[in-house]
């Protein structure tokens, strides 16, 4: 049997604290150790240190942005699961060191799954909340239509290093005319208008590592 997680609930709004406590109390996976507000969380943690080990802070950021605690999350030495009202708070919470970011209206099972993962050192992101600052993959219609040949990949790697056609020809021991042929083929397959754009698009397609 998995031991219940000792959690401290943090919220600036007393009603939000009470509602969150009621939800967590209803879940057998959680043991609510205490409730506090952002301004007193550091002192509350210090008071609890002798009584019980806190596994996780479940922190409701409310409806306003810029509500991160005076001490950033990573300075608390306890994983933080942040509950957000919308994507506007996501970057702020993630930058402050939250281990998990979820919507405030999260269901009990999702909260338990995310809390368990965060308490064990994993990062959890709600896809919708994280979308604004995650890399955007190529559109489906923008997929690579034709794979590059091994020789074209060699030329592409040298393009990424900034080599000229002449330098590439010397490096691969082929003629400049052949290099130009390969470069044109690469541009066509990647639907790029320039060598720089080809390198950028190749990176997006996973052909080149950053």
C-alpha cells in the first residue's frame, strides 16, 4: 500500500483554502498537515519541520497573475504543485520552480496522479497551460515530404556549421557543382528559400540537434 502524501495547502483566498482542503481530505492518498497563505508559508514550514515531513505544497495561485510567494518555489525545499486559473500564470509558476502546474478545476484523480509524480521528483504540466511556452512542432501539412539522402545529410550538417559550397566540396572531396546540386535538393525537400532557413527547418524536423 502506498503511503499517503503529507501536504500543506497554500492559498491567499480563505474560501479557496477551505475548498482545496475539503477536496484533499476526501482523497485517501493525501494527509493534509496544514493550511496557510502565501505570506506565511515559510514560517509555517519551519513550524511543521519538527512535527512532520511535508512531501508537497498544493498551492492555489488564485485568479491574479504575479502572485508567486516572496520566496520562489525552488527556495522552499519542498515540491510545489501549483493550481492556476489560466495560461497567463504558467510561465511565472514554471520559472519560479513549480514541479507541477494544473488547472484550478482539476479532478481528484488527476490531482493525485500529478501530486504523486511531483513528490517523487518528476515534472508535470497540463498540456493547455503549458502550450504558450512549449516549442511548436511543424504543422501536419508542413511535414517533410521526402527524406534526405545520406550525402544530403552530410551536406546539411556542414551547412549548419556555416561552411561555403567551396569548403563543403573540399571537406567531402566532391566538386562545387555537385555541392550546389545537393544544396538545391536540400532546399527543395525542406521547402526552404535559403541555406539558413534550411538549417532552421531541419532542426524543427529533428534532422539536426541544437
